[in-house]
C-alpha cells in the first residue's frame, strides 16, 4: 500500500510547492482569464485571474510515469496529456487575446474526436480491450469494432465536454471530480490505475488550495478537458459504462441544462434556467454562494459514487 500512496504524496507536495511559482509566472505573462459579459456580477471580479494553471497536473503525470511505464499507465498518461494540449490551445487563445470564447466550438470538437478516435483504436486494436459493454455480471453486449469505436467516441467526447462545463465556479470541478477518481481507485484491481487515480486526487487536492473561493488561479480547459478525458477512458477500461449516468450525474446535469436551455429558447424565446450551466442557476435564482454550490454538488457527487459502487459491487464485479 505504501508503494501506491507514495507517488500521490510526492505529487501533492510538489503541487503545493510549485503552484505559487506557476501562478506568478502566468501573471507575469498576462495569461489571465477573460470573463464573459453575460456572467453574473460576482464572476466579473475574477477578470485577471491566472488561467491554464491546470498545467501543474503534468507534475503528477511525470510522477506516474516514473512509478510505472506499463501499457495501461502509458495509455492513461498519454490520454491525459493529449486532452490537456487541446485545452491548453483553447486557454492560450482566450488568455493571449482576452477572448472568452477561445477557439471555435467546431475546431475543439474536431480535435477531440481525432484524439479520441486515435486513443480508442490504440486501446482496442493494439492493447486488446474487448469491444463490449457490460450490463450485469455475465451479461454484456458485444459490438462490432467500428460500431463500438463510434459509440465510445461519442461517449468520450460528450463526457469530456460535460466535465468541462462543470469547471465554472471556484473549486467546483475539483470537489466533484475527487469522488469520481476515488471510485475508480476503489474498484480497480490494476495497481497502475490505482496509482493514477490517487495521483490525480493529489493533483486536485493540491490545486484546490489555490482554487477554492476566492480563487487565486483557474485550471482552465488545460486541466478540465484532461480530467474529463481521463475519467471517460477509466470508465471504458473498467467496463462500467452502464453506471456512468450515476457516476457522472453532476457532469451530465451541467451539460443537459445547457442543451435544454438552448433547445427551449430557440423555440419559445423563454429560459428554463436563469443561466446555464446549471450551477449559475442556483446562484442567480436562489442566491446560493459559490461555496454553497460547491458543497452541495460535491455531496451529490459522493452520493452518486456510493450508489455506483453498490451497483458495481452487486451487479458488475
């Protein structure tokens, strides 16, 4: 157990030690967060907060690769880095041009599908992952190779963007993501996956010290897309796609709120929510503070994790 915990402990120490230097460096380069004008007033004061601080998570990736260069660790680290690069490009566009829209949505989706397709091909054709989705202990649906790739590509890109939507308030994504990584740490019997999940928890815990309200830094898409991509592929590797609606409940609620808002508004010119993603709705409609939203959403994420573990324990393991 010590060998599993040590890499995470080292990661936590390095993030806590080096993150302040990264924050100052980003300030010096003026790579800071532009704020959309339509966001609530309390969000406007965050203009100028260092962006893309999620690049600090690469410390954990380095530690993970030092711990193990096995196929599964190399794959998870590669996935994390590739999605982080996409996020970095978007963040750099936002920060350098002070354009809150960043790259076009179409370009981001194209890059995500290219990366996702490549990773899915590697994990199935090269690493031998079965092309099935497990429903119960001895009951699964086996898909033709191409159909599986297409289905999982939509799942990964959709999940990644849903998780990205959650990164909208100080500390929100970090607090919600920790229980999700903890779930995969608990259910996996692969030591490298356990180490990877603990390292990611350590990464996030260290970063939260600078990201909780009032945030001194934002992870940006550099961090949120990487978290999203790695969590989606952990679900595929562990064959728990069936319980993702429970495990990813907060992420999908955030994404679904945006879809519903756009769909209804285009047809009726009326808003279902005060603002989306839905975390803004609770702030504007009910006057919740950012900390209140983070605490409640984090609690819901833990509930979803425990329910998901129960399903896995009795129906999938």
